[in-house]
């Protein structure tokens, strides 16, 4: 994804017709879900929650894409590592995966083998990432939507 595409997506995000609080909440819920181990269900789960609770669907969907095919390996590796650490496993090290392995059964079998640590680690990462997403996004949206020039990442129209 090029820089222009990212800037366009940020402009769309900023142009959402909703309050900063509701946009930040939707985004942070999307981020929370994106870090969960329920790979393949992220979109369905996120959109269901958005519709059920009347959240901004675009904000939720944007948060869902924080964990994408490019970030999948580092996020799930960190989740397995954290889960093993929290569960008290001895000799904990980062799992070694390479990007090309996600297309092979060996990667998914390794994830299935590490399911309990993955669930534990992903839950902790989801809570941290979702909370950080809200804490960072809300003040940023408030500043940008109010028109003050306090944000260094402000995207010109």
C-alpha cells in the first residue's frame, strides 16, 4: 500500500460523519478484534458488533485491518510468546515463522499446537492494543476535527 493510499484512507477516516468518541470507540473495537486469534472471523465479528451496537462500521472496519496479512506473523508470534510467558512455560522463545509459511499447512498446524498460549497472548494483546487505539485516536480526532493544528500527522485536504 503506497503512501498516497494511506493518506487517502486517513482522509476518509477523518471525514466520517460521527463524533470523535464514537469513531474512536468503533476503531478501538476493530483493533481489539483484529488481535484476537479468531482469524477468518474478524470481519464477520466486527461487522456484527458494529451493527448490533450501532457503531460506525467504517471505523470498526478500519480497526479490523490493523492486523492484516503483513502484520499477521509478528502479531501472532508475539501473542504465542506472551501466552507462553504468562502461562509459565519454561524456556520461552519467539516462534520462528517466515512469511511464505502462512501459505502452508505447517504454519497453521503450529498455530493449532500453540492454541492455548495464542488465545491467552492474543487476549492480552487485544486488550492493550484496543485500549491504546482508543487512548491515541480520541484526542487526535478531537484535535483534527476541531481544526486546531496540534497534530503533527495532520493530513492536508
